[in-house]
C-alpha cells in the first residue's frame, strides 16, 4: 500500500500542477479551448478513479463533480457560456483545485480528510445549474458516468455481453478487433478502458467497444482482466489510428489485432451479400449483441487468442517504458556508492606501492578506469538533476491570486525555466522564491497605476524570474520594476532599532540593503495579509545558505529591486582548492575564491581593533590566519612565506592566510559524523570533509561561518 500511495500522490500532484498551468494560461487568453476542456475532463476522470481506488472519498467527490461539469461543457460546447460565466468558471476551478490540493496535503501529512465538502460541491452544482438553464441539476450534468436507465434493460445487455466475452471475442458487425490487456494489479480496469474510449473519441474515430458499460459497471473489470477489453473497427486505416492512441496510454500491458471470425465466415458462405452495411455511430455505442457463434463458445485464455481469431499481431505498448519515477533515497544511495568508487579508484592509482614502477599496461587500464568513473559520476549526478520550471511555474499562481486581492496589474516573465539543479536543492528554494515574489507583489510594485505613469513606466508592472548556469552554480534572480528600496530609510529604521554596528554614514548601499535580512527587520510600517519586504528575509537567507547558496539584494529608488540567489548545482560534489596548514589539509570551494597572491609584510596594516587588514583593488579586507583560528602548529607564520586567498560569500569578503596551495580538485562531499554536532563544528567554519586520493582526509571550509567564527573568537 505504501508504494501505491506514493504513486497516487505523485500522479495526483503532477496532474494538479499541470492543471494550474493550464488554468493560468487559459485565464491569460480569457477563454478555454476545446483541448483545455478535454484535458481538464481527463485529469478529473483520472483523479476520480485513482481516489476511488484508494478510498479517498472527499477527493473522489470533488473530482467527480468537476468531471460532470466539464462533461456538460464538452457536450454542449464552449459557446453555451457567456463571458461572465467563463470568468466565474476560472474562479471556481482555482477554488476547486485548491480544495483538491488541500486534501492531498492532508494525506501527505497523515491527517484525516475533510468530512464536510458540501460548500465546494454546492458551488460546482450551482454553476452547472446556472449554465444549463432551468433544467434540474441532476439531469443537466450529462453525467460523465453515462445515463442511467430506470429499468434493468442496460444491466441485462451488459450481462449478456459479458457472458459472450467469457466464451471468446464479442459479436460485432465490424471486421477488426483490438484486444487490450492492462498491467496486472493496475486496478480500476473498467475506468482505464473508458479512458481509452475517451481518447479514441477525441480523434473522432468510428468504433465500438466491449464491454460497452465500462464507465458505469465496475464489475466489468473482472471480464476485462480475464478476457481483455475489445475495440471494434471498420478498416485497417482506423486500426492504425487507434493503435497510435493506445500505445500512448498508461498501464497497457499488451494489445493484439484480430479479425472478426464471424464476418469472415459469412463472406466465405455462398449466399453472402458482402459486408454488413451497418455503420457504427460516432459515440462508440455497440448494437445489442446476438447469440454467440459455436466458435465463440470455447473459453478464451488471456495468454492466447480465441480459436476463431486469425493470426494476431501481438505487441507490447512501448510508451510506458520511456519514463519511470525513482525514489529519491535510491538516487542518494547510488550517488554515495559512485562517490566511494571514485575515491577507491583514486586510492588505487595513487598507491605508494606503485611509485617508481614502470607499469604501462596498468597505467593504460587506470586511465580507462578514470574515464569510465568520470562518466559514471556524471550520469549518476544527472539523474538527480531536475529543471526549475516546476518551482517557477508555481509562481504564476502566486502572482495571479495576489493580482486579484491587491488589485494590481502585474505580469510574471519567466526566463531560463529549463535550467537544471539537484532535486534536493530545488525543493529547498521553492519557499524562498515564493516569499520574494510575494514581497515584490505586495511592496515592490506601486499601489497606484497613476504613480507608474507619472514615473514614465508601463502601467502594467512586471516581475522577472530568471535562472541561468554559470559554471558550478545556478544564478536565480527575482526582479521587479517597482518603486525600489531606499537605503536611507533602511538605515534610519535600523538606527531606531539599535542594530547598527557602526555609524550610518559608513554603510555602503550593499551593506544597508543587507540589513533587511536581519531577524525581524522590516521597512513596512503596517502588517498586511502578505509579508512586508524584510519580514522573514532572515528565514529566506537561512534556507538559501542551508543548501550552500548565497543571497544578495540590489535596488534603485524609483526603478525597482532585484534579489539574486547563487545556488550550487549539487551538494554532493564540489570543485575545491586544496591547501595545507601545518600537517593539516583543507578544501576551499572554488566558487568562493576571487584571487590568490603573495604579500609582503609592509602590505599588512592594523585596524583600530588591532586586526590585520590588507588592500586589494582599492579596498581593505581583513586577514584571517587559519593556523591561529584552529590552533595548528606550523613553521610558516610570516606573511612572506605563506599565501593569501581572497575569498567572498554574500556580503562578506576577506583574505585567508595558508601555508601553500596544493592544487584544484573535484571532491566528493562527505557530511560530518553526527556525534561531532555536540562540539559545534559547523559553526566553526567547517561544513564537511572529503577523502583524497592518497587516503588523507581534507576538511571543507565554509567561508561564511568561518568569518563569524573568527570574530566571535577574537
């Protein structure tokens, strides 16, 4: 059941995300297309069926009523609604998908589902009644479950068809059958069969299907499991068109094309008058079945076609194998094992036992092994990479809802949505991006259109969400063309709150804007429904830094603001510079290094607190001696003998003094053992470790926390 639940949640969340994108795009165009209506109908049909299988009644009921609504719209055409009805439908659909998503979140959090969903059901039924006129809602809906007759005629026909199928292929006046079997244990076979029927109707294909009551009769699943689901067609061309659709359906295990043996026998008889002139109707409804022929009375087996059938073309549906979903924990294990292989390969080829030996064949094999391990490492990492489009597209909904509530005309422009990042990082940056977009909507974009026009701006505000690769990082920026942030106001507020560490006049614009990311700081004087700029930015900063990223702000009064996130592609592998201090080795991420250089004693001066600083590019930066910070014994204590690394992260920039550079190397990041948490290691500037090719351990320095650790210590 855990696997089934996991698959259900994955499929349902995917459908709801696709539905959100569809609704937002349709609302921008101010109308639904026929494809939109069909897509919504199919999505709700799938959610209804899978929710019924999992016995999630609230989800099933909501999806069922939306499905009824769109069945009516599909059957009566979009012209049956006027402009006001369409606007109301957009709001109703967003309300309904929110209700579905809320129920899904309860399932994910192991909470009980809602017992009262009457308000949303009432809204859907009221809207259906409104667009269908004065007819009774129960008859208007043209229920997607098919019309139910008051007598037992339909049930009797269904039983007759099923009884015939138990004896072989069904009776039909069409010359070809496609016999379909679904994957074992897929469940809800009758609804899966009806999804095929719906897909075939969408391409306007003439056909009949057996059992003909798959939509209304759940018991027909047993017949489909035993004998298959049959689609009857009039020509070979229609067979080929149908097969193209069937191959794209999920859960189809096998299908076979069969000739109608009964018709073939009639053609061979002397008194035959040719093919039956009966034409099947476009709706796919089968004619009442006649009694089965003697050849059909032999029981049909799932593993072999009926004895009366012509040689069948057995095929396996290829589409379903093109994409699979894998649990993230399995990918984590794979990446960990690949990392171990890379380390072991490096240890073997760097073994001191092989030094000074001429082993040409070994070296050739070692080079080939290194090439293969590099490729394996790249492939393993690529499996975890996903585009940021999923996170970006969710912002469309945030902007849409806030436009309505704040009465602001704003458009969201998305750039670089196909940029790929590690899955765990994508999950971590969703909330920070959402918070920044909310801030831009609430306090970035001007309240009054007149203010924008007076400033020479487009009356419609714009928020730009972009992503791009730069080496080992992804740069994500959220910018708006609003009123911007005034550093003077920020400094004045900070001074009133007593959080300035130096006179306000000594703060640069970058430092002033960085104050917004201090806990509890905000320039907003009023508490609104949405976060003010600055409220919660400390949490945003913490979330971004937790995945090894940095955040920075820039703004120009009257022209807008931009928040930039620098996110590593992955946290599992990093490009680092190996350095030595005494007998210890450290790894510094290449992304944090601006420059390395030699310095003379006269280049170093002392600040007012007695700390060493050095001038780089017309500015002064503090020097942190690693051997002093970590109490490491080393003979290199003079500035002339060692080397300085100019490093930076977010709003911090300084120089590290080390003994020597050992070279650049790609390292596999290993987390520190959990018991070291008791010693506050991470707050001492150490983020993890890696194993080098010679077996030595190198500690990975965290440039951000190392700066804080140094000044807290001294």
